[in-house]
């Protein structure tokens, strides 16, 4: 059996943390050819369960995944892959982890790795990681995110690193008399465009995530973009909640105005990463913010094409404004035996990383995705260096099929934007507290923003004090 998909287990929310990536474009280019045969040889037969795609993804996306599984199994005939459809919600992940129902290889936000390591919930894969020929070539900040206080590696940067950006529907722009090649660059323009789109089309001009910690993730991103921060690290090792800042207040006022003055926002307080993607793909909203890499998920899971899709930078306003960056680590189940751990790192190498460093693997992966009609070339930030990232794109130039000319509002500035990592303490709990603030302004026309901020700040401070 090549790749039997099991029942859904988790939901990947887009919220992940990496600290500052200021050096992502300045590290030395990688000169090591990835060799997926390098990690320790697994002699005995192993059945390895790995995450695949979000439940309900398009069949073409599953077909492309299964083809890569077949290529891996041809390379390692003693390893059989068992693929598990995977969607992660912060509110259920802990129970899945404690219940032992996670696959052997699963994905976690960068924000969560340190806590999981401290709790002894991730397998120590340091020896297998060290055997990778490119183990020393990662962006140091990213590797540190998956490293314990003992200096050993428990999780490996994988998948994509993103900056939060603004996604928009070009057809809805045109219907409102707006130029889709001239997307908004300020939050005032976003409000103006949203109102004009609602008036012209009857559909929401803007939407925001509001549930399952993703609302807090995007309120944090908007706070950063307006020059604020939600927590501060102190010299004595403690942390202070800083929700009482102009950036958070301005964005809550912005959302409240869209809801109760303009009626131009999708007033759904249950939206999270998955459901807002559905709404956007269905034309229920013209704009929303999320990771720059979300186009891949829109195609894989929601069947969207690139015809009407646009990507631009999130507005940044103020001296301290910045772009929230995040990403994903691949981790190995703590219950995996030595042979399974070795097989797991082989899979992480093959599926996630070798295509970034080895021309043959880059072409093999891109050709499979291209032939299945899946995105190749969605803009992301580098796991290694900017030079290596750009080289990898040169390798697969013939297969790049995403509408890059409709993404220039982001790609023209993606390496120049100041970037800010996600809150480093009580991240998911902080996001949960901010969810409540967004839900309140969307559901209550008389919501007191100052009171919400005071209450949220007290709640987050209690979380930080207890962490």
C-alpha cells in the first residue's frame, strides 16, 4: 500500500513564530548539495505515519502528494508511508498530543516548540538532524526555535516561512471600479476599498479571522503593522502585557467602523484560518490578511484558481511598524522508536527540505505539482538564505504557475519589510484573549474598546505571570 489516508486528526492554523528574520537575506548562500541518502540507513521495515493535507482538499492535491510518497518509497523500499489528513486547532492540539493520536511526523507552529520541548513531548532527533549534509546551513533563528536548552534539536524548520500579507479578489476590485493592479497601501484605503466593494457587489469588502486563536493572531499582525506590540520581554526575564497601545486600539476601532458604520465587513465571529479561506475562495469577501503562502492552500483545499487572486503587502504605518512572520516546524512523535525516528528524518529531508537545496529534487517535486495543477512558486521567506531561495526558484522556473504578476505588491517588498516575530510567551493563550476582543467589536455595536483592552491586558498579564 502506497499511501492510505486515515481520518482527519488536526487543523493547521496559520499562526507560527520565529523571532526576527532580519538576517534571512544576508546569510551566505548554501553550497551543499542535499543528499537524501545521508541520514543513518534504516535496515528494518518501517511503517511511518506522516501528515498529508487538510481534510477536504482537492483530489488533485492528494494525487500530487501520493506521487511524492511513491517516489520516496522507491528511494527507501523498506519504509512504507501512511498518510494522515491533518488539520490543527490550538484548542484541540494538546488533547491530541496527550492522547497519542498524532502521526509519527507532524507539524507544529514555531511558537509552540519550546514549550513542547520543555514538557518532554517531542522526540530528540538531534543525531539524525546532525547527519543531514545541510544541517549547518539553516537560518540560525529558525533552528534555535526547535532546539532545547540542552542544545539538541527536537524539531526541524519545514514547509514555509511567511510574512502576513493582504490577499484580495481582483474581480471584485474591478466590479467596484478599483484598479486591481493598484491595491491599497494604507488601512484607510483598505476601509475605503471595502466600502466601495460592498456598495458595488453586495459582498463584504473585508473579513477577519475571529476564532480558535486565529483572530488574536491577526489582531497581533495588525497591531504590529500599526506600530504596536502585545507583549514585552524585560531584562529580568519576566514579560509584560502591552495590549494598551495605539496599534491594537486603532485596529479594533477600524474593525468596529467597518462593521457598524460601513457594513462592509463579513460579520462572522466564527471565522478561523480554514473557514476564512473558504469564504474568500467563494467570493464572500474581497480582502483579508493571512500568511503570504496561503495561495497554495486556497488551491489545494478550496479549488481556487489564480485568475482573480491578488497579493499585496499588509499596510505598515508608524515608526515601529513591522510585519508579523511565522512558519512551521516538523516534529517527531515522542513514542517513535529509533528506526521510526530515523525514517522520520528521511521523510522530513525528502518531502520538505531537499527540494530547497537539490536541483534534481526541486524539479521532481515541482513537476509532480505542476502536472497535478497545484501551485509552484508561491512567495515565501527563506528557510536557508535568500540566495539559496532564489536559486531554487531558478531551478523550477519552467514549472512556476502561480500568478506572480498579480503578487508584485508583496514580492517587490518582501525582503525589505521590517519583520517581527510572534509573541514568545503564552502565544496561543494570548491569541485566545485577543479573539474575544475581535468577537466583541463585531457582535456588539456598543462594545467599549478601552474596557476590552484593559480586560484583555489583565488576562494576558496573568498568563505571562503564570508561565
